[in-house]
C-alpha cells in the first residue's frame, strides 16, 4: 500500500480524508455504518458561543447537481458542546476539529477559549465564511481587514491547530488566503458553500425561508478546484480542499490542484460510506500510478 499519512502543519493525519462541518453531525450519527476512527479526521457541526435555533423551515432544497442549505448554524452553544457532546467524542482515535462561527470578534474569541481547554480536540476550523446566517460569518470572510481581525484575535487565545475556512463569495480568493496566513492560520480550508437561491415557479416564491442559502455538491466542484489551485500557489501553509467531492476521482483532482487533504460534505447525505470508499479509491489510484505517497501527488498538476 502507498503511504496515505500526511502532516498538515503539525496535524498528523493517518490519511488525507476528512468530513466537512455540517454534514457529519458529531460523528456518532455514522457509528452504525463504519469505524469513523479510520478517517484522517472529521469536523463537527458549526459551534457558536450562544445557542442558536437556526433558520425557519424550509431551509434545505435539492437543486440540479447540488443542494441548498440555510440551516443557520443551529447548535446548543459551545458550553453545551463541552458539557454534553465532547465526552462522547473521547472514544474516537482520529483528529476532531470544531467548526467555530460568530457574529462578532468577541464571540469568536470566547468560543475558541473554551475549546482550547478540551484536550481531545485537535484544532479549530475557523468559519469566517458562512453564507447562511443573517449576521456575521460571511462578512468576516469577504474582507481582508475583517478576516485579519478575527484570525489575529483567535490566534492569540488558541494554542492548537488553527484552520481557517474561506468564502468563495469574493473577488480575489488568493488575497484573502494570504491575509489569513499572515495572521496566524496553520492551514486554510476551502471552499465553503456558494451564495445561491431557488425559486418555485408555480407559487412565485423562494424555495428557502431565507430566500438565499449556500450551494454545495457537484455543481460547485469546478469553482472549488480553481480556487484551491489559486490558493495553493498563493500561500505556503497547507490547503484542505472541498466542494463537490463525490468519489475518489474527485478527491484526486483536488490533490493535483494543491490540496494536502480533503473534506467530504454533501456526499455524506447520499452515501454514509462514501468517505471510507474514497480512502480506498485514493490508495488504488496511488498504486496504479506507482506513487509511493499521497505527498507525491499534491500540486502535481501537469501544465
């Protein structure tokens, strides 16, 4: 077998396959399907300082080659996570990251401080790019000064791995990437969902209660690949790619574009075993093409 292990700025993954926030719950939801400790890691659903009820229904919708999500970061808050969710995560022998969101810099700081005390959490995925909440989130990820402010602030209070998740809803993704790298990001993940909408023609009404939401799935893969490739050439920190990865071939394309690891999102809703299958598919590809290690594939796009 080829070597699948990869070091993401000190985060030593047994393989480069992770699952994306908001698509994998808190891990336990997939326990009946396979041993999720075989994953390189997983990112738990978005966590905020205070509890959030999320947006009104309907808040999810299927679209051609994708889906729209406007859940709105429904969660019990970071204190609830620490007291009630975290104990159940101790059984997993893989890296667990917490996706952190906030409406203000102060909320990001307070949330990160509490997670910093949780020994079994390997890192934070700082969500500065969520397009499906009414305030905060996306605003931080679409402005260099705002991105710098929140990453700088969290870096000062958080000791472990800091992954920053970027928004695709920007003019120059490389500019934002360089800004968060300079502010202390250990790695950069991208892309988050793309701001989009759906309309019901017969009723002449928007499908989602929030009118707009985040588009994910195969429809956004070409955009995600382009942005990963741009960011890979713009920064020195590792890049974690996501956006429409449905199978091992999709994952290989992201490695060629410059991803050191990948996250699987929407595909988890279609096939709960997809992450396990993608790990096997990556190994098969490396053997067929006589690569000794996944490291040899990163950024290996032939131009």
